[in-house]
């Protein structure tokens, strides 16, 4: 007999997901809501679900998530939904907006549930073993925010509606309003999930998507699901002592410490790998010792944000991807 779950995944091979959480770090914050819609190549919808979780802590003010605190205290814990979530996500292409964060929360919550079940199952007095499920196993993960950046669009506002409007997809103004705050959270989350689906089709039509296999991801120290290349690079010991900040006249030198901003129009792993191959060190968090930051914000004429903004304020040099590649090429010539 064929597996009905596999058959459903084959008919509707994609699933868009929206999440809300108590904060931005999966390692320390907790998931509050999850909305998901499975769909096919024509955009027809199959399975869908909307879940509210009890985070076991203060969920924060209502305007952040659209629920009264009592609604969370009466909701089930994530573990109660994990097996159903596995059936929905396994074998499908998972479409997320800001995948390191969204996938990070799904993985972190699944692992917490599995750890708690394993601890309970070690109690010899228990007659029935807990079976909560596994970390979901999507076929691949597509990040619509990263895809827009790879295609050369560097958004100042990274919310799905703002990115949609930036690339020409019809979407409502994402600016908060009293009217929107009165809408049920399930409605606004579903609207965002549907928009992520539309972003997926629009971005796929325009060019290459930022897509990764789940097995090539790992949690960084904040629980964000980054590439194994990126996580390992941050944990590696420096190849040499840091000679200090980058200068155009002095060029790159072995041991220099670099960071990569989110607003790069290429795969960050390519930049990180090139840096490591040339004896540079990679860091996620900026410090006074950071030699340079790679960002394409200035190159495309948008305001500096995040790492690029902090680097500029600390007078750390900010290079575009093209400028960094030219600096690497000069280092190759010097070494030859």
C-alpha cells in the first residue's frame, strides 16, 4: 500500500511557513505560532494548518503577536504538534522568509521536545514511552529573503510585504496600523504565508533561488540555522595573528578578521570560503579587532543597516563583494 503522506507531498510538493516567537534567538526564545500552507506548481493549496503553542514563559505584549496571554497558557506545548508537523513538512520543499530564524525555531523546538521525551522515557516506572516525533525532514529549504538579495535587491525593510513590493509583487503596505492590529492573528499569519508563496513564484521566475539542503545546516550559538561552512568558520581558530584593519593601500593580509553582512548579492558561503582559503578569519559578531565587513548596501545605493551600519560607525572598512573579490585577487598575485 502506498504511503498517503508521501502521495500528498508528491501532489503538493511545496509548503510555505510563517512563524512568530518571543524573540529572535531560537536558542533562548520560544515559538508562539506557526502557519503553514502546502501548494503545487500552479499555486493550488493542499494541506494547511495554523498552530498556537504554549511557550512556558511570558509571550510578550499582545501587539507583538496578536493574542491574549491566556490563549497561550491554554494552548498545547510544541511537542503535542510535532508528529503532525513532521507529516506536513517531511519530503516537501520548505519555503521560508528569513530561513535561519524560522527554521532555527522549528529545529530548536523539535529538539527540545525530543530531549524532554527521551528524559521521560528513561524513567523505568513509565509504562508507555513518549513518541513525540523527529526534527522535520524537508527535501530542501528555500529562503525568499535571501533569494531577493541574491538577485540584487537589498531591502531596507525585510518583512515579506516590503520585499514583495520591492520586486513588484502586489502586497499591502506592511506599516503597522490600528485596523490591522484588530485582525485575528490567524488571518494575518495566513495572509503572510500566502504572500511568501507568491514571493516564491515571483522570485523563481526572475532568477536563481537561495536553496539549501537541511543536512548542510547547523545551529550557531544563537540557534540560528546557518550553513555548516559558516558555523565551522566562526568556530575555527585563527590561521594567524590579526594584523589589524584593512586598508586599500595595504590590501588583505593573512589573519585579518572579516564579517559578512546579510545584504550581500551572492552566497555568503562563497565569501567565507574565499576568506578561509586565503588565511583570513571569519566572525559573526563585530568588535574593534574586526578588519573589514563585506556588504553590498553602498554598491546598490541603499542605507547601511545591521553589521554594515555598526562597522561604519566603528570606522571598520566596509567592502562590497566586488571590492572584496578584487582584494582577494591582488592577494593571489602577491602570493604567486
